[in-house]
């Protein structure tokens, strides 16, 4: 029999993308039950071409469910994922609640699919979108060259902060469009007024060197997630990782510049070969023809796109490259769906 799936947080930004992805991929699921807060219960959403009524989150909502995909805030996952497990489901959780729990595998199928089988708590965690937007490409290079240090900067899209972020950028863009704003200090700030939404500074006509919450010594939560999650996924708890996270006026698709140092000498031709062959990666790297990935071209697609591959001028063991990945697809919903498919394959034996 086909396993039964629950999608918890079906009405959210990632939840909606997940329903689309479940409708496009091989139809391996029996029932797909949609679960959300009581506020959204009764709404009808389309999945696999059918209208399905959303049910309220409750213990009974997990009756008969084999796999539950959670796309909800950390505190909701922390409370309800164990409930789903107690009802017999394997949980694939996209929140930050369990990612660093040593008894919870943090899975990216292209890199560490085997770790999904060992899950003492019945929960598998999905990495943060910023980590996911670069780790598949990095993992492919690591498998060949052995990474020894990572320095990255992110250029994160506003949909990483959910609908509020997208609405804020659109409203601010309307406020500045057709004006001369952006040439004098503070004029953009005055124009957008108090409509900053989830951002600490204007996001239209601007870049903001901040994403997430303030942690010790000036680091942001997003920067620490890249460090901690990359180490866990690669199984390298001591890997030196430095990240600087920046928000940019893009709706969807995170980009990162990566400086990766390896155990062995690298060549651009070798890196190209590895990246071109890596599952889940598309190499588009021909600057003479103006070919490199940009969020405007990558949004809505599944792979991690890589370009601007160069060997560091001062270090024959290091590569510089630029990656783009749709933060709502591979960065969240797609990876969740892929991990769910791994579990479903296991359940079917
Ligand atoms: C962001 N990575 O882009 C976050 C979402 N989890 O804000």
C-alpha cells in the first residue's frame, strides 16, 4: 500500500510550494492530508489536481499517517512533531527546532541520504534555506577535493521571511518607483517611512547586512546556521566556516558567494567537470557570453545553479564561485519532499 502523508502548515509560503511539488513529482503517496492552524481549517487547497479540505492541527489529525512533513514555526514543530511521532508517523521537519539535535539527522539527499535511516526520535530535519542553497554544489566538490575551510556571503531573498517580507518589498518598490529616490542620504528611508516590515532597514533600492536574530558576539542566527548545519551535513564538526548574511531586494532565490579551500589542489576545469556531473546541480559558467546564474533566471527551478568558478589567485587549493538556489524549492519544500520520498521508499521496503 502507498504510505499516507500529512502536510502540516499546508497554507504557508513553503506549504503552498510543497503542494505544487507533490503534484508534479511521482505520485507515491496514498492519502495526502492537509493540516494547518484551526484558523485555516475548512479551506480547500489543490494538490494532485484535487481539492482537499484543510483540517485543524490536533492529535487525531495524525491518525493513520505514515510520514508528516512540517512547515511551521519552530515552537509549533517543537510541540507537535513528537505528537505525530507518537501516533506512528516519521516526521520531516523544516523548522529550526531539531536541526542540531544529535538524535535527529539533518538530511540533504544528494549528500547524506544514508543518515536518514538512523533517527532515534523519529524525526528528520531539513536544513535552513541558506545552507541548502549552496550545500549540494559544495558537497559535490567536497567529495572529490575534501573541503578544509569555507567563507561565504549570502544574498538572501525576502521570501525567506515569509509573506510579510514579500509584501514589504512590493510596497516599498511602489513607494520609490518613478522617483529620483536613492541618490541622497536617507531619502529612501523617508519614502518608505515605517513600512520596514520584518527588515531592520529599507529593502527597496538597498542591501541590508542582516538576516535572522542577534546572537552572541554580533553574529546573526542565519550565519550560525550556515556554519553549524554545513558542519553537520558534511560530518565535519570542526570545519572552519565563516558566513556573512545579507538581505537583498529579490523576491525568491537565495544566492551565495563561496570561497572554499580544499585539501588538494584544484583546477577550474576539474571543478567544472564535477559540477556538470553532480545530481541537482546545473553549471552555467561562461562570463564571455554573459552566462552566470541570477535569481531572476533561477526562481521556480529545482537545481542549484553554479557559475563564476575561479581558482583563487593566491591559493591553488581554493575555489571561488557563485550559487543560486530557489529558497522555497530546494531551500525548503523540494528537499522536504525528497527526504519524504526516501522514507516512503524505506517504508515500502
Ligand atoms: C531567511 N533563511 O531567508 C531564512 C528563512 N529560514 O530569512
